[in-house]
């Protein structure tokens, strides 16, 4: 068990530092947004004619993030990102990670042939540094000759730190308990990754987590194999 007096480092939000956090198993993310209907609040950016087809009641390209501004904290050097990719005629996707004006990681990959949720992980060669903030872009390349028609979503991720005591407790915890601890400390990538591991065994846990951040409309979408970097990228 974790002592209720354990606190995270000053890099975490002020409301987490102001008071001890009682430990409990929670299937909800405490700082998620209520997004409303998918047509008005979900989906990525569009710079031209779209190459996607939206299923009724489903969003456009969407990052599985707890807030509509797609900002999140992580303690991982190689966090995982999850995205809902709708039906598209495009073949290629792109992911870019930047620190200021410098590209830290860039890759292209083959998109899935059907709609669903895909996972992408930052490789060890592009480790996030503690205390640094990064901008990321996930793009569907509709026309490689005219990138103005890209379908995209973007966001910000910051790597922070937790105390050695919390880290020790995490090492001894089950995936569900890990997710509960990460959620208490506002660490979304770690929360969703651990719950994703339980999806086949405990699908209701996955659904409840996504509902807590306003993403219930895609909670039953399949997790697809995707986003392995192309050799030349």
C-alpha cells in the first residue's frame, strides 16, 4: 500500500500537490473532459478535402486523450499513444514528435484497412526527457502530392517524475492497481496502457475509463495492429 502522505514532484499539477491523495481502485480518470456529441467536439484538423468516411455517430480522427486540448503528463521515456482512425481511402499515416522547433521523432506507417483504435509508441532512440514538453502530430496523408488535404490531430505531452516510493509501489502492483495509481496522479498514457492490457479480460473497465473522458462512442471499437514504422522512415 502507498502511504497517503506520498506526493508527486513539483512538475505535476498544483491541485495534486495541495493535498494527499487517498489510494483506491478507480476506473475513472479524474481530470477528463465531458466532450458532448462527436460531431461538435471530437475529431482532428482538416486542411483540405477529406479522405475519410465517418460512420454515423462516430468521430473523425481522434486522439484518445482525457482532455479536448490533447494535453497530458507522462512519467515514461517512451509513452504509448492511442488514436481512433475512421474509415479512409488513405494508405499512409505519419507521426511527428517535436521539442520546440526540433523534430525528435518522425515516422510513416501503413494505415489499417478498417476503422478502429491504433497504438503508437515512442522508440527508445527518441526518449522523452524529464521536465521537457513535446508537441506531437498524428496525420492521415490523404494525398502525398498535396499535403493540404491531410487529416490530422495534434497535442502536447510533458514528461514529469514521481517519487521513488510511488515507483516502488507501482512495481509491485497489478495492471489494474497500477492504472488506479497513475490515474490519481493525472498520468494518462500509463493509465490507458495498463487498462488496455485488461481489455480482453475485463472489457467493462476499458469502457468505463473511456466514458470518464467523454470517449464512450469509440469504447467498443477494435484495437488494430498498426503503425509499425516503414523501413525508409
